[in-house]
């Protein structure tokens, strides 16, 4: 490459590197620094004292850490993402079906699908909290009217119902993106392929297994990874829905960081929890890309 | 041409000179704007009081900022650390010590020494909770503004229907009355908010339970050292006590989703007669009475108030309240101080902001309570300051949150009262030890 061109490329990259440094590298290093101090919110002007790895040791050995990790990994992420992917696939197949097209419902269903996605999460949570309210909520009134229950259920304060309720809210708000991604992928499937398989006598199950799912695999892999990142780090759904309660029943990593940092005032400890959270996600991303995504995408190219 | 330009230049130059000369005078006449961060819901009432301040002080304009109590602490501390805090800030009784210790408030000793005699109704010495206004260095960082305490409000008709003649004076008696009301009327007894959040009501009720019989979570021994006052057994006992209201069904499970003492669900419960008893500060009781009068014009109010039950120490609740502080970055300190002094005068501020009681003895003594609110002056006479909670090393928000989480775990059946009581005790003890080592 000509020296002038190289110089221009380097110059053009300066803003990108500046923003990367200012908004990613610097905050991360700053957070890392804070995580090794006992900085608390009441002493911001004085700064914290260096305490090495104490915050990390306390976090990893604390009695509540296992519970917080279980809630974050199993309930919020594994259950939440699985429900979204499965329902997203089902909905994509339904909306892309010949029946919907034959009844000329494609446009209407797509518009309806976008409504939850266009609703800001804060608004969605407020509305759902009202729907699930034990006194005036529509869900309880409807269930009582149907005769399914005789006492209202405090959905967001009952150990049996609170996690399903949170998953319901997250799914309602984020399902459209997953569905639309899968629909776009389905629409790129050559029609001749399906027709040929049908002429060869393939059943619906065989079509799903040998035609549709292999074609959707890259989209599923990318969507699962992105959803995992978004969900694992998510604060707003749990905090605004239950405030990490009842008790600590729905406390997840993101809410734990907020509680420790801004309620208990322990910013150093909270920064350490943030670093641990980032490390978990980095490890997940690397393993996922190395062993799942890369392999699947290579298989796709080979086909 | 040159002649004309010269004349124009002369005119323009003269105008510029006049402008420059007049600028300081204009500047002197333009009002100074200060910011006041106010956290209570009564924004229109406070704006009316601020309008009166502006009328009395035409050289000062007040920009009122709003934030919820739940978010005020972290927001203000961040701003104070970066020099962008509002000039005057509305804080709770428990905050001056930690805020002052963290240099997030300006010491007010010089201003109080100068103007103390003219403050409030009878001067600075008439303000109470002045000890809570001090930082760890002994300097005064805030001015007590309003005060309140929790009192039991009850429905006299439901009490009558249940055959209860007098409000119970013991904790066991209160539970019996709650159970009896539920059994005989089908209504909720003591419908306390049992929800979990960072600032749950159960924190107050558990403290009242402890204080009426002994020390609170943190106590001071003879040497002045801060120690744990509540044992794991006592914590378990209190958790079992409050949980029994839910397991026995006289506090409905729907209250598991209510966290705060003034929640609309609780107010409605009292107004509709679905709940027989509630514990609340006077502001909420006044709201209930006002709404009752609006909905039932001319009808007798079926409410009374009484102090909380007690133990060997009698009925003990906390002296709650709000203070006013000035931020360390305030540029117009004199104007901010003028506002603080104005707001602590009962007239005209509390004519508008009339759900609240000034934190001054003279103002409390002269307050006329409605007959239904007769329990409040009695409870105020039996109230205490946060004491070792405010002066000790463990921040109140830490304990508040921990108590709420532990109680929530018991109320939903996730943990036994014994396990949660032990964990809660150990959590606070660990934090006390950690902060004492610093």
C-alpha cells in the first residue's frame, strides 16, 4: 500500500480508536482500579483505599452469590433465552405460513408483531405490573371471572409466580426481534428446495429437520448469542418489575451490582461484581464463538 | 464619506461605552437564580411557598428541581462529588452525618452563629434533632425542617363490629385484635405493607418491636463502642411475629406486593373499610381523612389513631423527618441560606406545605391536631431519634435494605424465620465489623 494511503487510513481510524479508548478502554480500566478499593458512595470526594482482591474474595465467597448466579444464569438467561428462541421460531413459522398469506394477514400480523418491540421496556413493565396487580390487575380479574381462582394471586410477590411473570414480560417485549430475524431467514430459503423435498415425499417433520432448521441455524446461533448477552447483563426488567424481590428471590448480577453500589454504598465491591460479570460474559462469548458458532458457520459454508 | 463614517463610528462607540458602563448596574438588578432539590410529592404546594419567597426577595429566583426519595441519595452524592449539586437540598434526618462526613454538604456553623436567633419560630435552639444535623466532625451540616412519626390508625366501626373496645397496648394484643377483626368481619386486620424494596416499611415496624423491649440493631456499650443490640433469637422472634399476620391470613397476601407505608393500595384499603388498621406518618393519615371527607361529605369519620403497642420500654417509634442542606459547590451561599431560613418559618411556608409539621418545639406545641389524629402527639412524646443508627458506622440504608430482604424471604416462605433471622443478624454484624476495621 502506498505510504500516503496508509497514512490516510491511519488518520481515518483515529476517531474510531478515540471513541473506543474513551468509552470502552478507559471506563473498563477505571472500573478495574475501583474494584480493588473500598470506595464508598459517601466518600466519593476522598476516594477509596487500596484493598487488593478483598472485594473479589468477599463476592465469590458470600452466601448470596450462588443464589444470584443461579438466578442470572438459569432463570434469567437459560430459561429466558430458550423461551424466546423457541417461541420466536414457532411464531416465525406461523407468520410465514401459507395460511397467513392466503388469508392476506401478512401485513397485519407483522404490524401487530412490531407493537411490543416498539414499546419502550419501562412502559412495557409499568403496563404489565398493572396487568399483574393482585387488586386491580386485569389478569387476576379475568382469572377470577373465569372461575380458575377464587383469591387474587400476587404474581410479582409470590415465589411460584414471580420468575414466570418476569420471563413473560421480557418475552413479550423482546420476542418480535427474534421472530422477525427468523422470518427474514425463512424468506431467504429458496422455494424450489422445499418444493423438491415435498415432491420427494418429505414429511413436515423431515422438512423441519432437514430443510428449515439447517437453513435457520446461523440465525438461531447469532440470535441466541446476542440474546444471551442482552439478557445476562439486563438490569431494567428485574429491577423495575420486582426490585430484586420478594426478599432476594429474583436478585440477579445486575441488580446485585446496583444494590451494593447505590443502596449499600459500596462502589468498590460493586465494581468488582461488574468485572466478574464482564469476565463471565467474555468467557461465554469466546467459548460460544470458538466451539458453537464457528463450527456451525463452517458447516454452513461447506454445504 | 469619511466624515459620515466617523460620525457613525462615534455614535456606535458612544452606545458601546454606555452599554459597558451600564452593564454592571443591569447585572446588579438581574436576579440571582438558585436551585432547590425537593423530593416530596407536594410540588405545587412547595412552588406556592417558593413564589412567596421570590416575592419577598425579588433579587432571588428559585428553580425547583424534583427527584424521588428513592433516587435522591445516589443522584445528589454523584453531583456533589463533581461540583454540580443543587444549591439547596432536601434530605432526610439520617443523611446529614454521612453526607457531611463525605464533604457532600457545606458546614453551616458560621451562618447559624450569625443568624441563629432569627431562625424558625424561636431561634436555632428551639429546633430539635440538631444532633442528627451534625457530621462526625461535630459541625452542623443541615437545618431540621419537618418532623413526623408513625402512628397506628384504625377503623372504629370495624373495631366495634369485632367487639374490641380499646386499641391494644401490647404486641400480642395487637395480633389478637387483628385476628379477631378478620374472623368476625372478614376484613383485613393490620394490613401492613409486606413487600420487598430498598426502603420497605417493615424496617420501621421491626425497629418498633425491638425498641419497645430493648436495644435496636446497633447499640453503644458503656465504653461508647458500637455493638450489635439485637440477637439472632430476637430477630427470629420479630420475623415470626410479623410473618404470623400473613400466615394466619389477617394481613392479605396481596400486601406482599406493597412496599411503602403510603401506597395507594393501603390508603384505599383504609378508605373502603377493607383494612382495619395501618401504621403511617401523619402526612398519610391526613391524606386518608381528606379523601374520606371528599367522598363522604358530612359523614362522621370512622377513624382514630393510637400509639403503637409497647413492651417494657413502652411504645417507641422513631422521630422521622427532613432537613435542608446547602451543597459544597453552591456559589450563591447567602441566597441559598436566605431560602433555608425562609422555609423554616411556619408562616408562610407551612400554610402551603400544610401536611407537614415543622421540626421546632414551638411549632409542634402550637399545632392543632384533628381529634382523629390525637394519637400523633402522644406517639411523638414517645419517639426517639435513630441514635446509634445515625451516629454508628453502618449506614441506615444498608440495614434498611437487608431487613426488608430478610423479611421478604420469610413472608414468601423461601426461608424460615430462624434461618433469615440468623443470616440478617450476621449480615449486619459483618458490616459493623468491616466498617469498624477501616
